[in-house]
């Protein structure tokens, strides 16, 4: 390939790269044009099956993107194995179905968050299906189906063990306090042996609670409820 040919091709590439932003627009402009309303979900990666799961949705809208809705704007979320095309078309546990606060105002951009809670119906990896819709005609303005939660049976079992171990450790500490009180009142060999025995029991219970907590944190993604 001659030098002239290489220079010609290089100039064509540079010209195409310079023209591309003009044809497509900036990323910010694309976002404004195609996503005037957006919803983002914040959910834990791992959750217990025996406790309510808390999930937060944040809605952002350009000025006047939601002011012409038929009725109040609602944030609607379900926890489901598979998200449907709408809130009603999704088979799952309802996390949230409430009007957005504050509601959109004419000429003003909107950013608002809402938190929903519900106990999962089953274990396993599930999706958080979030929708922004008007209350009366159920028109959808935004969806987010990317967030997933692992409702973990292993985490649930480990966390329950922690709770049992902590209750046992609390009982052991109480027994030790009682034994020490008796020892102060009656300084006998019997009360001394009781203090020694209950102290050993309290130490063992505390160690079991620490081991259980370490295991549970590993199985629950570092979080205990």
C-alpha cells in the first residue's frame, strides 16, 4: 500500500469519527431523548427467607415528562422468578404499590425514592420487577428488571443459628451474674464452684455465638439481620 493510499484512508477514518457525534448526539442527549423517565432499584444481593426484604426504588424524570399522566404516578415493585411486561402481568410478591412522593410538578425535574418491604414467598434467585405507571390508565413510563436477590436458605439457616447462640449466650451471662451475686452474699465453697462453672459455660456460649456469626456473615454476604 502506497503512502498516499494510507494517508487517504487515515483521513477518512478521522472524518468519520468526527461526524459520528453529530449523527448520534452526545450520551446525555441520548438519555434525555430516549429515557425521560427512569427507575433504578437498590436491593441486597442476599436475603433471608424468614424476614421482610427491603428494596428501594429511585425515580428520575425530566421536566414535564410525567405531568400529563392520568391520575397519580405510582411506583410498583414485585419480587418474582420472572418479570412480566407489567406489574399486573408479573406473578410474585408485592414489595411496593404506592403513589410517588412527591408527585411531579409542571416545569420541574423530578427525583424521588420509595422503599417497599415484603417477606419472600420462596427461596432462590429472584428478580425485583419495578415499574413507574399512572394510577388510572396504568400507562407505564419506566421499568427496571435488572436487580436480583438471592433469597438464600443457607443464609437463613445460619442467621437463625446466630440468633439461638446469642440467646444462649445471654442466658449464660445472666446465670453468671446470679452466681456472682450469690458468691458475694455467701462466700462458701459451693458458691465458688457455681461461679466457676457458670463462667465456663458463659465463655463457651460466647465462643459459639462468635463462630456462628462468622459462618453466617460468610453465607449472607457479610450482612446479618
